[in-house]
């Protein structure tokens, strides 16, 4: 039956387009809800206003270098990885 086959092809195409729209929307959402950054030193964080925004916790020492920062606003997660001078630790 040609009519039934045509309807099946159209329904499959509509489903494929719908799935494509959902995938693109999810990828766009992730782009606007996360922030990843690599900073040379603590001064670079200050230049990017991350400290003023409250995105950098107070335990990060000023000797921090090679700082990798990840924020996910939907999951309320923050990850910071950095190197620092051991002499900069609180006593």
C-alpha cells in the first residue's frame, strides 16, 4: 500500500527532525550553563573578575598557578585544580 508507506516515511522524517532539535537544544544549553577556564596565575583570575563574582573560594592561595576552573550552574558544581607554593599554606 503506497499511502501507508508514504505516511511511515513522513512520520520517520518528522521524528528524526524532532530528535535533531532536542540534541541541538541540549548542546546549546550545556554551552551556556558551564564555564571552563585555564588561568596562568591568581592575577589572571582577578583580571577575569572571577574573584569578585564569588566563583573562587577563599582557600585558593595567591601563589596559585596553572589554575583550571570549571563551573556548572545547573548542577551547582565547581572544580578548581591548581599548583601553588607550599610556603603559602596557612600555619
